[in-house]
C-alpha cells in the first residue's frame, strides 16, 4: 500500500487526523474510493494484514523543496503509524521494520509505503 500526501507542515500532529480522515471517508470495505486528502494511493483488493497478523515494513519519506522543514521525524512516524493502524495493519506492534527519512524532492509531500514481510524463519 502506498499513500502520498501533498504538502508539508512542521506540525506532525496534523498528519494523524488528516490521514485518518482520508481512510475513514475513503475506505469502502476492502477498497478505498478516490479521495482528495491523499493524492494517490494503491491497494490490493483487501487490507494487507488480512486479519491474520504478520509483520510489516513501513517506509515514510518526507520530500521537501528548499530548506529542510524543522520537524522531528520520530513525531511524524508516530502520527502516521497511529493514523494507518487498522487500515494497513491491525496494530503497530506488527511493524518489524521502520524507515523514516527526510530527502530533497521535486515537490513537498509525504510518501508512506507499507509492505508485508515474508514469514521469518
């Protein structure tokens, strides 16, 4: 699953309600409708966690133009994980790998990618 949010704010607390509202309004059973809060999203036909648990990798990339925004990435990660919990995975305790980075980009946005990890030995 990939969700992109156009625009940046230095207040991580705004991302949680923004993304949560997107899922609340756009999620229709197993498939979301198109929404305006997140500009592009891709989903399988069902939530990745499928209800049977498993572990996930989450990558959060903040892309900025010009000077990097003054924002604690750990706060951004917490807000986003809280917002996608229940949609991308059942519980954030299932996140076995987390990458959060701030990189220069062509436009300001947040990109969140969630993938299911294969079963570990």
